[in-house]
């Protein structure tokens, strides 16, 4: 049997480059695939990778349409994000 990489909330937050509180809230709300062990959140790396790919492949060019397109779009080149323009 192969090994399954299990991540903590801190590791998932680092992977996604979001705050731990945000990762916790997303998991609690069912927006991030995870499970609890002894009251602490755990995540299978394969599930997180699939979750990321699903968002990248969505019809919305700016990420998850459920959050107004804010997710996974930290590098948008818009007038509001460009400095000096």
C-alpha cells in the first residue's frame, strides 16, 4: 500500500498562501476538503491538489466563482493592482 501525505491546517495554509484562520474557516464551511482527527483538521495532499486543479479549470478566469473570483488570483494585472499607473 502507498503512503498518503496528510497535511495540517498550517501546512495547507502555507501551501495555498492563505492565513490559518482562512483555511480553518474554509474547511469548517466545507469549501476545503478535509477531515477532523481528535478535533484537529487534517487534509490529504491528493485532495488539496485536486481541489486546486478544479479551481484552475473552472470556467471563471479569476478563480472560484462562488467567492466573486477572488480565490487563486493573487497576481491579477489590473489598474487597481499595478503600482505607478
